[in-house]
């Protein structure tokens, strides 16, 4: 099976082609202009992860939402679980950039505030 990816590691945006066996084993990676593209393609095929960004309600500020993000990438298959936890969360002002809003939303990963709300 052949899959085409656009590398997002640097601004070049190489078109990378990954060939795999039916078992999922990677047999070739082409199109990359640097070794970082190979690492990106391997990770994207074997264990894709993403930084999750969203907003959380602020309990003592009706109608105000705090922008938040994960402190580290989470597996793509866990994004909906992480979002359920974010949607249920209520931050309490004052909040500052970098404050932990949810501890261990995914093992070793917290939800962090990305803005200040006084």
C-alpha cells in the first residue's frame, strides 16, 4: 500500500511517499529532502499524534472561554477522549498562560492555559 504525506516538520513541505506491506510494516519512504522527513513519516504511519487545542469554560466568568492546549502530543485515537475531558472542565479565574487546567488528561500530558484571564 502506498500513502502520500505532506511533511510538516519544516517550511519546505516535502511530499513524502510511504509504502507499507499489508501488515503495516514500512518498506520504503521517498520524497523527503532531509532525515527529519523520514522520522515524521515513520511516526505518522506507525503512531500518529497531535497537539490538541480547544477552549474551556471559565466558571466564574459566564460566557468566557479560555484557550487551552495539551502539553504534549497525544495519539490521534485519544483526541475525542481528551476533548470530552476539556468540554467537562471549568477553569477558575484568574488564570495565567501555562497554568495547568487538567492534570494528566492523558498519561504524562496536561491541559494548559494559553491566555491570561484576570
